[in-house]
């Protein structure tokens, strides 16, 4: 199992590169960047991937609404070339609230859009060309769309947790990026569904990259209070409400791994046993800088142990 960390997006680019160096030196294998309305995450991943050799970099995750496969392919291939083959592209359905408030477009038929997006995108990443005409989008390549040095083809993962999204991801993607899905939800619902879809489509078993909030700290109560406030944002969205409930939790913070090294390491083992092939820690900055250092140190030991 490989272990990585999601880096915060509120720092400048130089500070982000330095954080990535620290993560790599601690033994972490990957650094991931969310996509909000601030930084362009593939560009940030490209910079970090070029500046920190050996560290895998990923986007988790770009909403398909408001994007086009040709544009995303160009971004992803450029990041892959810059990172010398260590870039991982994550896609997401996004949410109705943020899509409609931000882009002014309806968040309609998300599963159909995901299927068409992936169908058009995969040949672009693999061959530099596509010819797709769907109900919701079309994509063609009147000019070549391959980026020199973008090898091997960029792996595509989807932030899928619902049954329909898992089925599409198993059929068309290389893996999934579940977040706030505890070991119970992974083992009983998510891993089984995506593996069955991949097998039916004749594809390899997908990667299960579990994103988990966690902090190693001596002041677990204080960090938990901070996590409760910080993670409550996700409780507004039905997709997260569902997976939190399937995990046997009542709030997002219940799924955070917070405590000493033994407590957090045991939590990571539970994700492995539930079927996660990779674990990425998020929110490692909820405590102090010393806590973040302890967290990354432990994760590095787990990654190399």
C-alpha cells in the first residue's frame, strides 16, 4: 500500500513546493491537490512534480461540469510530461449547489455526463485523438492532441461513492477516490461494487485510493473540535451524508483518525483490510505544525514499512 497526503491550497506556490519536499523527505509517496475556485490543480501538480523528483502528484478532483475532455486532456498530459510520468488525474461529479452557483449551468444527468466524459477522454490520453458524439458532449481532434513526453498514459480516477458512479468508474476508469468513506462503507458497499463493474467490463481491479482526514497529536480533543467544525461543510451534501451513514458515523469528524501514533496506524490498517490499495491523508494541518510533522513522519514509516 502506498500512502500520500493532500496538501492545503491556501499557501503560495513556493510554500506548497516546500511542503511537498517535506512530505517526500518524510517518506510519503504522493501529494494531492484539490480543485476549488482558486489554483488550477493540474498546473500546481505539474510544478510540484517537476520540482520534487520521485514524488507522485495527483488532482483530487476536477468536476466534469464546466469542463471539456479536450481541455482536461491538455492539462493532464502537460502535468504528466512535467512530472516525468508521475501524475494522476482525478475527476468528480461535483455538487449541484456549487456547480449551479459557480458556473451558472444545471447539474443535470451527472452519471450520463461522467460516462460520456470518460469515453471521450480515455482515447485522448492514450492516443492523442478522439471522435465522440454523445447526448451531452462531443469531442473530436481536427488537430493532434498528444503532448510530447506525456508517458505512460495518465491514469484516471473518479471520486465515486454512489452505486451508479461506481459502476461507470469500474467500467471506464483506473480507480476511485472515496472521501469520508470509512472502512465499513468501503468493505460493504464501495469496493465490491467497483470491482464487480471492472470485472464485468474485462478491466483490471481498480485502484481504491481512500482519502482520510487524520492527525497524530497529543491533544486529540482539541483537534477533534477543530475537525468537527472544518469537516461539517461536507455534511451539507447528500452524497457525503449517505457515505457517512454507511460508514456507521453520524458526522464527518467521526471518520477522522485523530490520536497518537498507535491509534492512527491502527486506523490505516483498517482501511487496508477494507480494500483500500492506497491511503491519502487530508486535513493534516488541523493541529499544530508539530502535529503535522508527527503525522507525516508516521505515514512515511507506514509507507516504507
